[in-house]
C-alpha cells in the first residue's frame, strides 16, 4: 500500500558497470539516512547482467550482495509511459502492479547509470530525479569530451590528447610519437569512458605506453592521454544550480602510486583530510574553478569536481567531474558536506528538493 502523505522515493542501485559493488554501498547510505517520516522509500537493484529487481533488502544485504537471493524480490521496470509515472512490478501471481513514483535517486556509478542512459529513461518517463541531466552526465563520463570542454571554458587542465581505436590501429607508431612529443613522460593512459581507474596506466616508456594503449582499448574505443601531474589530489563537493555552491576542497592522501579502485573502495589505505592541506587562497581558487567547471559542463543537482594542485608551481588543474560521486562511509562528497554543516539526512532532503524544483522549472 502506498502512503498518501509521503513522497515515494525510489533508490536505484547496482548496475552493469565496474562500480556495481561501490554503488551497492553508496545506496545503503541513502537507505539508512533518508527521513522516513517524509519519504516512503523503495529500492530497485540492477544486477550486473542488467536485470531490474524490486527488493526489500536491508543496506547490509545490499552491501554484501545477498540482496539478489531474497525470495521476496520481484522483477520490475521503470515505465517510460508518462501515464504510469512510476514502476511496474511483476508479482509472483503473474499479475502486474503499478506504483506511482515521485522521485528517483539513481545511485549508480559509471556506465549505464552515471552516463546519461538512466537519466534519459527518467526524462522520457517524466519522473523527477536527483543529479545531473542527460547531457552533463554523458559529457562528464567521457574524459575526452570533458577535457575539450574544460579547455573551451578556460578551466586549467594538464596537457592531453585522445585517439580512437581506428586512429591507433591505422598508425600505432605515429600515435605514440605524437603522445611522447606533446606530453613527455610519465604519461597517463585512460579509456575515455570507464570509471574507477579501470584500464588506467601510468606509462614511463614506449613499451609501457603500447601496453597501456591495449589495456585502455580493452575498455573503450577511445583513449585519452594526459601529461602526469605531480600534486595534491583535492576534491570539491558541488550542489545545486543557479548558483551552484561548492564546498572547500578535501584532500586524498593516496596509499599506492596512484589512487586505484582498490585503494578507494576496498583497502581503506587512502586517507581523507578536510580541508585540504593548502593555503586558504588555494582552497578558494579550487572552489571557484569547481563551481565554474560544474556550471560550464551543465551539471545540476550534485557533482564532485576533482583537481590536482601541482607541487612547486601551485597550479590548480582539473582532473574530472563525477556526476554521481561515491556515498560510502569513506566517500569524500558526504564528508565535505557534513564538514560544512549539512548532515546526510539534510543533504538527501536538499537533493530531492532540487530534483522536484528542476521538474517544476521545466514545466514552468
Ligand atoms: N594526469 C594525471 N597525473 C597524475 N595522476 C593522475 C592523472 N590522471 C589520473 N591520475 C591518478 O589516477 C587516478 C584515477 O584517474 P581518474 O580520476 O582520471 O580515473 P577514474 O577512472 O575516473 O577514477 P574514479 O572514477 O575512481 O575517480 C586519479 O585519482 C589520480 O590519482
Ligand atoms: Mg577520478
């Protein structure tokens, strides 16, 4: 039975990306902290294979993966039909049940969730959702497109190049020559669209560069090359739009040579320091560029903007924007917000309010 006086909020979690496991933990934060007196929460898990299941799993069951085995799970879909404005459950009795949904929180990281695909479905359905729209999600997912837009908007970035699979296969030596001539050593090699450091290598010679290209191509048909930046790794939380508000940045003290997927989400070796260990004017500079970059790339709702502050020169260089940043207990975004006085339940309220406001503006 649906409550009459509470907004029905659906949290989507899991998904088909390499960040499936992180998403399950991030979504648990929403499940545990959403204000149940105001919202009726429902959860839909998306398996790695792409099956959608309505589930009543606890956050612990979501985190450890056992949610998938629950007998009470029901296959479901989000209907693109605006008359439905919600989800359709397929009950064990072979019937369908329609559930009206007021807001969706797509707590999905990476491909097929943070990249505009799910956002497109929600646009079609006319259901308000938390976070960036289709364009900003897709643009921030593609590191080559994002870098080009940073350049176009005078947001400082390290030197970079990109090449497609066809360009690389047509002239592999020429591509390596171009990268070495423009970027020098070491060079970071990344799939344009992947996330969580998957397929990323720091190459220090031509042989490594060639191997790195093959690894990146195993993950995407486009490869991004970036000159190495030796610097502090700092991150800002940004919220809202018109105007976007950025927090002071926090800093990641990495445990390995670079901040890998395992460091970030499994090993617990990286440490977070808030605010970043930098002079006040540097913190302000990062904050200003974070709001600029977020706005320039069309972000709405929330995003985490990641930067380097170069040792020695103090240059502030943007690395990337994550449109659905991690929300795990060790994640930077909720910690930055808490540090500025917004605890997680209030943050969730604010994000939901922003989602509803955006839909009202579109219609108004
Ligand atoms: N140009 C660079 N110079 C120095 N270090 C870099 C550079 N690019 C990336 N790194 C290091 O590699 C890490 C992963 O890179 P990046 O953030 O681009 O990948 P990602 O796949 O989007 O990761 P995530 O989604 O986990 O943030 C960075 O956090 C940083 O430690
Ligand atoms: Mg990153």
